[in-house]
């Protein structure tokens, strides 16, 4: 176990450095933000002066070394546009991203997993067919459309929920549903596939032939085994959710990380993009590691030392 | 019994909790909620240049001079001014202005503000608007002298944008801290900034001028236009920015909202690269001018609010001359002109555009030019790339580009000079006569001489067609029915000029 952890941590370090290096250079391929910062009437001399003042006239490699040096000091730099530290910006957005991710996960798992079970165990019933249709339509609706539709119905027409922005628990409901519905379909499908897979195995058939009831069958025999693919998917979905849900955040004016990242990309606010990408890489690598460890907890047959 | 009471209380508490964000009924209007597109990038008036910041900070700060709703330059911090010589101008300042921290606004603060924004090391994006000012001096606590490098007729128009910051505070707390907690002398005080969500201002009850009608104002960031519209219709906001004509039309029968539409100083145009085929041929340029149906664009796509213009200005800008005759829409004439040119007219033309512009307009322009016989391809890139290429000079820039220009100064020098003069990266036109006229108009303080020079420029543009001026753009806001607010040509948003009618 310690050997495995060390090896994985080393891999994680290389991955993160690679990601950060890539984003550093890719962003700068098409120039810098100076043109976006100045009024239209600025002359080329004004633009050049600002570029020099912001340090974008230095050779790329020098800027890169600077960036790495700052990173080693745990300094993510300052936003060129907002002129506040990137850590401040990320810290202010993070709680909203966490809230929305949690809300969406509750919706996705809370609806998706039961539907998956339904689809696997009661395939032929009318209810299952209805649920399958529900899953399909939830996955087919683009969020920019379902989101604004929800706002129009529940806020403008009925006045039940606040249309956008933050404030109370009620503000979280619509964005969570809009975002959760997408992952719900994934959870439903994976749950169904995993359960069907387990059901076709010998132990399940044996258990059935002994006359074990459905509930006991599900909770005693199938749940643990079927949860391996679910853990994998959950890790991926959570890291997706944490990276921010751009469209949902934009439609509901929800101040999460996704929204600020897209704005930063458009404004070429490199530092913010780098900070968010770095964070995203950390979260993804960490959650993958966590899911690997969870495998061995759920299924003692998986021994981490050999899992390479 | 007690149990029952407790559960009722719980239910009430839950309802209150869930209802936290619900729209409140407007009894007396305590708080105005404004939905912007993005949050301000910064509230230090001198370190950024973007509308969302401007809407907010302009209510916190007073400027040296300002414009009234009609667009005339009127006193604000300065009560009067006089030209001492061609390069020197003296301002008398109000003596009764107090910053939000209680300190008095004096000539020192004005001098400090000028020197701060013109300091190259400070790296203000607005530097180019003020860098003709070479010196500022306090002559007395209420008198300031500015010195420009040569006569500079657009100085006052530029000073409309100069916010006065308190010297003592800025020097004490430094640039970054001032940005987080700005202190000005305007009708509203900075209260709180919930990053990514909203900025809250409270009324400055000690303001020297017209006081704000609302005790507090909240500026929220709502990036999606459809959501801003829904917010307004649901009553959760009172004023929203940046909606299009279709959305404005949706508000026509809305029970509690209306659209506010105002013509601005912004002019939409097509810039032709006159150094490369086919537009190196004046006939091809004239054909392009005849091919564009401006009225069609406005009526068919823009909802009929914008106004066609025959010159590269709008009536809201100094330098506008009535009666300029631009080539009229005449498809047959355009085709005939292209036929005269022959195969050279078929050269492929890239029409540069960026996502911020209305793509329906760009596509309609492409269609109109194709109908006339041009071979036009749309070249879309992100805004930063578009701007870089648009200013790259005739060699590197596109053959055709669509743009909407505002110098935020309402002076022809901020429009014609950058778009036409050979020294500017934006210009893809080389005409010594026009260069001379633009230089003359920039170098004299005599308004009539300037107008005469600009008139000649307009006439040359109309016949030689380095650009096809399209229309004077409107700005469209959505507002609560009860809100009285007059849109201005420079797209300002002064809360203390608004009112609320119950």
C-alpha cells in the first residue's frame, strides 16, 4: 500500500505539471489580453506600453519559469483584468461550486440509482419503461434550454422560486436539478448495466435458486459488487461537477468556477485559467486515487500493490 | 398542543428559509437591483476599461466634468474652465465636495488623479485617453491648471471620463486595497462586494449634488441575456442591460416591465482594405457602398430602432455634419460597377467579425455583397484575435471588417482619426489629403475650423469609400415599469438621475 501510494503520488505530480505546462503555452498561442483591456482609441504605442507593464512582452520561456517559481511559492499570481490575487477569486467561487456540485449529485444519485435498479430488476414493467423515457429525455435536453424553461415556468409564471443568482436554499434548487438531470442518466445506465452484469453471474443465480427475495438479493448480494463501476463513474462525475458547470452557471447566474473560467478564457485572463486548471487537475487526480483505494475497500480481492 | 405549535413554527421557519430569495413586493423602493452582464472587473476607476465596471464606479466617483442627458459637457467637480493659451487650461473647482471618508476634495486630489492615470508605470488601460496631458498643477485649493502637448481640442471630451480619487487614501492604502474598497465623492458609497455575485452601494446622504432616489443599489452579474429578461419579468431586478431588439419586443406587453431604447454615439461600419484587390479599385469600393441596404438591415434585423448614417459618425458626436450624401442602396449600379472591373472583382474577400457582434448583420452584409457579385467569406475569430488583426495595418488586416465604434468621447477625433489616419493601426486607407485634414482638426481649438475639416473628410469618405458607414447603434435596457431612466448617447447609468413612480 505505501509503495502504491508513493508511485501514484509521483505519477500525479507529473500529470499536474504536464497539464499546467500545456495550459500555460496553449493559452498564449494566440496572443495576450492587452487588446481587450484598452479602449478602441488606444494607439499602438499605448498598447505596447501596457503590454510591457504587464510583462507580456518578455520571452515565453521566461514567463513560464516565472510562473513555475511563483507556483513553488504557492502563489497563483494576480488576475490581469481584476487585479486581485487568483486565490481570492477561486476561494470566493469555490463554495458555490461545491454547493451546486453537491446539489446536482444528490439529484443525480437520488434519482439515477433507484431508476437504474428499477430498470435492471423490473425491466418489463410499465413504470420501468416510463423511467427509461424520463432518463432519455433528461439526457437529451440541452441545459441552456431546460434551464431557461424552468426559470420561465417556476419563476416568471408561477413565482415559486427565485429566477437566478444566490441567496437561499431556494436559489439552489433549479440549478441543481438542471445540472443533476444530466448525470442522472449516466448513473441510471451504469447502475442498470452493473446490476444486470452481476445478475447473470453464478452466485446471483445460485442465490435466486435458493429463493432469496429481491430486496435481500439487492442489498446483501448485488449492491457491493455492482458498486465498483459506480464508484469509478462517481469519481469522474464529481470531478466534472467540481470543474464547474459552465452552462448551468451562466443560465442561472450562479457564481461558480465554470462561469469565471469561461469569462477568463474569453478575456485571456491567463492567471485565472491556470489556477482553475491546476485545481481541476488536483481534484481529478485525487478523486481517481481515492476511487482506486475505495475499490479495495469495497472488494477485498483487489490488492492495490499489484494494480498498475 | 405544544408539539403542534412547534411544528407550525418549524413550518413557518422552513417557509421563511425557502422563501429567502423570492422577489419582494416593492412598497417604498428601498433598493434598486441592476442586472449587468458581468461583475465589475475592478472599482478603481483608473485601472480598467469596461462597461460593467463603469456602470458601478461612476456612481461612486465624481468626474472633473460630465455630460448631461442630452450630451452637453457640463460641470461636475469643475464649475468652470477657461483656455489660458493653446496648451493651457484652468479649472475652478467646487469647494464643497467631501469624499466618503469625510476628507475634502481639493485641487491636490485632481492633480493626483491626472498624474496617476498618465503615469506610464501605473499602466492604466485608459492612458491613451489622457496622455496628451503633460502637466497638472494646483494653483489654489480650488484651482487647477492642465497643460497639454500642443493644442488638444478633445481634452474636455476626454476629461468627462476622469474620475477624481482621494490622494490621501490611495497613497495610504495602496493600489490593490483601494481597488477592493474604493472611496470616492459620488452620490453612492461603496458598501460591499460579494465576488461573482453582486456589488452593493448605499446612498451618500451628504452628497453635494442631486441625491440618489434609492437608499441602496445592488449590481448583480447575470451573464445570460434570457436570464436577465426573466429576472426583470419575475420582478427580481429593476433594470437590466444589453438586451436585443427581439427581447425588447417581448417586453411590449409585459405587465411590469418595459424596454428603454436610446440612440448612442456608437457607429456601425464596414471597413474596406483599400490597399488590396478588389478594394484597391475605387469602383469596387463604390460598388460595396451601393450594395448595402442600410434601411433593410435596420428594419429587417435590428427592429427598426437604429438609424442609418451617411458619414462615419453619429449625430451624438462633435464633428457630425448634416446633409452629407452617401452612395444610396442601388443593387443594379453595384452590379454594373463590378462588371466594369471584370474578373478582378471576384477576388475572395474575408469579412472579419467576432462573436460579440450581431452575426445576423454580418451574414446579411455577406449576402448583400454576394448579390452584387462580390465573393465574400465570413472570418470569425475570438474578440482578442479580431482586435489584433483589425489593428494590424493594411498589410496584415482583413479585406473587409465589420465593427461598432465608440470612443466614449463623442468627438470626431476619437473616431475618424483612428479609423482613417495612416498612423493608426485601425486604418487601411492611405490618403494624404485626409491625413492632413485630420491633423488640422486635431491641432486647432477653433470649433468651426474643425467642423469644416471634418466636413471635407466626410465628403471624401462618401465618394472614395474607405469605409461604408452603416448605422447609429441603439442601446436597449429593460426596466421595471415604475423606473424612470433616460438612456444617454454615452451609455452612462447615473442612479441619481433616475426616479421611481409608484
